C-alpha cells in the first residue's frame, strides 16, 4: 500500500515538476528585459522612473525595465562605447548637442508613428519647434522629454551688500539689460566674491555661452548649419563683451577660478531652472530667478533639451517604443515635469507648473519657464558636434587671456570648422 | 617522461600565455584589422577602406602638433624623472636612523590612485588654488598653471614625475646597494673625487638599471592619458594634446574608430622602434650586463 502511495506521489511530483518546467520555460521565453541608459543618479529621479517601470509592468507583465546611470560628463562617450562593444542599451537619453548625430546616423528606431497611434498620447500638442532637432524627413526619432529654459539665479544678499541694484529692481525700472547686469556682477566681483557664473561653461563648454551671445543675435553657424558665422560682427561683439566682463570688469570668474553660486560664492548664475534644487535648504540666502537680460538684439530665451530614443539595434525595439510612449504620455509627462519641464502645451501653464516647482513664484513661472519654453532657441548642436566642439574650444582658448585679438581668433576658428560644417 | 615533463611545462606557462594571447596579441590583431576599416558605430557600418586611414595620417594637419606635444612631454618627463629618481636614490642610500621613513614617503605616491592624485593636483593648480595661495604668502603672484600653454605642459609633466618618481628611485636604490663597497674604497685609495666615483664607478655599475628604467619611463610617458584628461583635456589650444589623448578623442569622442585604431598602430610602432633602439644602445652604454 505504502509503495503504491509513494509511486503515485512520485508520478504527481514528476507531473507538477514537468509542467512547471514547461510553463516556466514558456514564461522565460516571453520575458523581455529592457535597459535604458540615463545620466542622472538622483534618487528621486530613479524612484520616479522605477515607479513608471512598475506601472508599465501592470499592462506588460513580462517586461522588466532597468536604468543604468552613466556619469554626466562622459555620458555620450560611455554610450557609444557600449554600442561599439555590442552592448547597446534598448533605450537611451540623448543630449541636444549630439541629437543630430544620433538622428541622422540611423541608430534610432522611428518613434513618431508609434507615439501618434497611442491612445490619449496627443503628440500634436508638442510643438514642432521642440521636436525639430529630434526629427528627420518628417519622422520623429526621439522624444524631447526635457525642455528646460536657461535663466538667471541671483543672490540678492550679496548684491545689496555690494551696493548694487538687484535684477528685480532693474526689471522694475526697465533696465534689465546685459550692460546693467554686468555692472551689478562687477560690483560684487570687486568685493572678492564672484560676479556672474555661466554654469557648466568652465571655459570648455562654450555652447553654454549662447545664453549670452543670443542676446546679440549671434550664432556659431548659419540656420542650415553649413556656414560658420563665428567671425561675424554679432559674435565678435558678444565675445568682446564677455571678454571685457571677465578681464576688465571682473564681473565673471576667469579661467581656472572655481566658484559656486549655490554655495553663496557669487552674485548671479546662468543655468537651467531645474538647478533650483541646488539652492541651500538651510542657512541660505535671499535668491531670485529672472529671465535672461535683454541684449542689443532684444529679448530672447535659450533652452536645453534631452531626448529619449530607442536603439534600432535593440532586439525588442517595438516594446521599448511602447515603454517610451508610456513614460512620456500626458499623465507621466506631468510627473516628469517636476524635474524635467515638458514641451506639452497642456502642461505649460502656471497652475500645473506650480505643483511641480514649488520653489518658484507665479511670476517666475510665467516669465521664465512658460515664456522661455514657448519662445526659446535650443542650445547649438550639429552633426559631428564632438569634433566641432573640440576644435572651437581649442580656438577660443586663445581669447581667454587679457590681451587678445578676438576677430583673428574667430576667423581662425571658422577656417578650421568650415570643412566640418559642410560635411 | 620527457613528453610528460614538457606537458607540465606548457601547463605552467598556459595561464600567462592564454592571457597574452587574449589580452595582447588578439586585440593587437583586431586593432590592425579595424585600422583598415571605416567603422561608424552609430550607423552600425563597418566598411573596408584599405590604406585610407593610413593616408589620412599623412594628411592630418593636427598630427604634427600632437606628435610635438608628445615628444615634449616624453622628453621632459624622462629627463626630470630619471634625474630626480637618481638624486633621491643617492641621497637615500645612506645608513641613517629613520631613512626607511623617507624612502616610504617618496615611494608612497606610486601606490596612490592615479585619478585621485591628478584630481587633487588639479585643485592645487587652479588659479585660485593651493599652489598660488602659497606663492602669494611670499609675495609672488603665480601663473594660471593649467590655462597657459607652457605652464600647462610643465604642470602635467611635474604631476606625473611626482607620481612615479618613487618607482624609479626604488629600482635605482636596489641597484646602488648592489655596487660592492670595495670598488669605492679602491677608488678612494687611488685619490678619486666623489664626482669621479659617481661618474666612473656608480653610473657604469647601475647602467643595466638605467636602461631598464629608461625603457619603462619612455614607454610610460608615451601612454600618458589620465593626467591630460583630468587636468587639461588637451588644452589650452592643443598644447597638451598628446598622442594617446588624441587617439581617445578620435575613437571615443568623435566616433572615428577606424582612424583611432590607425593611430594606435602608429603608437605601437613608435614604442617598438624606441624600445628596439634602446636595446641596441645597451651594447655601447651598458656595462657589467650578466
């Protein structure tokens, strides 16, 4: 009897084990693992992204999404090295400066039709200006999930201490121009503190200077990207102004001088509004956020962008595109907007933005964020940008000395980058 | 029996041999293969272009300044490193109480992480950094070390010398301690001055070590990368863009993997030729080689 029972138990166990193995294998075969490379390692960002991955899993139980944080400074290099090594991610964040390279090379899976077909996605509410850099031949290849305007943060305590006018006072009197802004920065600079810092410029990332030279109507190259315009008058005037601000007026920290606005070391900084999170929580200072000053060419705005693309080489590109669609749908875009301002028109109102940017006032949101995103030009970019960036950086090094010939230096830069622009 | 012995021998050298094949010879062959192609990583294309990348080497207008910066860096590094290492070794080759402390002090930078070392020096060399702060206390306004072409090159050389001089110093010290005292005694009896003892006894006796350290230092100087990447990023202008950094830019920043591989082959040839030349020189310069 007992032999009979144990035989039956063995058969049952075998049957269960076999069925588990068969179904388990079937499930494993359907399991999809997606990896997205990102340049943020911020805990709050990662929590939000993981929540989104969990939300996607509810409708796609076999799909697991993971995020790989790569260092910001070497992000594109690390990403392309992964691609070269045959270990490309399924999805990747892409900088606005390298967008042209990724879009034109064919490395990205076309997203436009997929996103447009998703129920409730409403791709049309994202302006064509915001998607221009991420499209080719009318097809969208990456979604610009972050459209962040550049603005001026001011330390009113330092400015008042130096006896200068704060940006708010200058705006009120209709004098918020680059001339006056530099006067204020110079007054603080002469006290031993820093004047105006263009954050992340560091005399390397010259493209961030567009936050100043756009006020002169200057641009490094023509609209179609084919002709160098570094040597033209608006650019040489703007660079002369910046040079004087650094070397004559002591209004901007010079090369090799490290100062941090958010540590209270400087009067003003130009950066994206998302950096408001760096403002000191305790023992802080009275700060303000204002639009970029008016230049000789009038009012202007500058925005930085970041896109999410699906790699063409991904074995699950279609599912990855579904995930990008889920991550950037109107509901999730509203959540993302607390860190990454959205280009969706429905989210560009002070009421929505106030919920996600509690540090900013109604006026700041209206004048800086909404106006900036609506009218801003995107920071310069080009195909082969890394090589152009490096050549221009090397060329501009010669003007970051007290005695210099800006016109000659910019002409030389044009001579060097023109063949690359025409490529 | 002989076959069993040889099998055991092959087994003993197998780990090293497999390592060399997998991590040296195979990558070397692959780099040569890549150098014959145009490899667009983003577009995922790999096109055979024959000698085109090698022709590009001849037409590359940036290459002369890159090779010039590399030669300048190597020359400065080798001269400063070898002289300082020898000087320190002679000074520390004394039987004094606590001499081991000084030897450890001078050797300690060798075991420090290269990137951490360079980052700290990067802060010290800023215009408003520690070095200029110290100079200011004695009334000297220091230069903007990393932003002027000449001082930037001097800075990267000195940072590298301070990092690695301890290694050559220890090798020289070991060599000095192997020189028999009787030779010095005989020389002193013959009336030889200290300089003559140094020139006629010490230098010839440690010449095999000088050859070894010079090969290691020259090869190492041609491979400098982290210091440049952290301190100057090749600037100001292109004044500190040495060959390995240029190669890195071409391959990993500009995505020209084919041309980057060609530059690697050029670096390999330069290192091989220099090493071979030094090895040939040993016949004329090195004495007492066993």
